[in-house]
C-alpha cells in the first residue's frame, strides 16, 4: 500500500475509496460489519493494511483514525474510529484485527 500524507479525514476516505476501498466497516459488539454488503467478519478474517490518524482542527481531543482494511474474501474498505468518548465502535474488537507486516 502506498504511503499517503492526508491533510483531512475526508481526503483520506475519498482517496481510499477511489483506490478500491469501497466498503465501510463498523465494529459492532461481536463482529466487524460491512455496512453495504451486510457481511459480518471476525477480526482474524481481516487485515489492517494501513492506518491514518487525524487531530481536530479546533480541538486536539477530536482525534480519529482511518483504517484501510482487506478481508480474506477480497473485500476492501475503511473503518473510521473516533477517539472521542462518544464513539460507538468496539475498540477491543478493532485492536484484535492483525496489521500487515511491512
């Protein structure tokens, strides 16, 4: 995967979508769900290819991370995790997704 230097979260998501990361993943209570295809994955069925971290322009605590993910079935997508206390992602499940070795 190419190394990108994105200025904004939306730039990262838009570029990754153009690169073929079409699916949106979300970490639910017991699985990582692909929101378009409705497929459900366990962390060992996915791999994080890259991650990009962003801080809010006005409030440094408004941080988010975009993960570029590939599933074993060939599905590519992104998962956006806010680092604020108000996010609804299962962080423990996300942390179990293995990262691609460089």
